[in-house]
C-alpha cells in the first residue's frame, strides 16, 4: 500500500468515526451532553486529508511560456549565457529536488499528526472498553488500526528513501 493511500484511508476514518459518534450520541444521567473533545480526531483527520495531495508522486508539467520565463530568470540569476535546450534538463532536476523536499516536509507533518492520533486515542479506547461500549470500542479501534497501518507505511517509505 502506498503512503498516500494509507493516509487517505486513515484521514477518512478519523473524520467519519468521530462524526458518527457525535451525531448519534445518546446522553445518560451522568453524561447528558456529548463533549466537543470527541471531535479532536476529526480535526486531525482533516489535517491529514490536507496532506494527502502533497504525498502523491506527481510531476507538474509547465507550459512552454512558463519554462521560458524560468529560463530567463535562471540566466539573469546565474549570469550565464545558457541556451534554452541546455536549460531544460537543469530545470527538470531542480523541479524534482523541489518536489522531493516538499513531499518530505508533508510526510513528516503527516507522521507527527498520525502519531498524535494514535497516542490520543488510547484513553478513549480504554474508557470504551471499561464502560462496555461495544460500538465505541469498534469506532476507536478502527481509528487506531488505520493510524497504525498508516504509520507502518510511512516508516517503510522512510526506510526505502534512506536506501536510495
């Protein structure tokens, strides 16, 4: 499984499960109202969803006009008299480096958010188990499971990147 796929599944789970819990909450005498803190995983899921596009390996193709503007800017900045044809491979290499750096930052953000989600879900899982709320155990366990799977795929991708 790719990191972007695991992150997408995790983010959707972190969004839907708390929403389901919050909207279907039935109060008790001890706890008549649902706490807004039940939506914290939802916010983490939204952040992970925002990271999704940055995790996808795609190269942006530039128009001819944009490439020529970059070529002129490169010539002016470096003070070199380089032809357009000589510039194209240099530009491609620079863009790949830029995209890899961006992906690395986004990946690390997603890992930290996923780690926070895993740690933050331990207390609700224990509470649901102690109180015998089977549906709550299912929802929180599903969020923990998808978060752990996402974390494993991130770690594997970091290991692969180190080998290259």
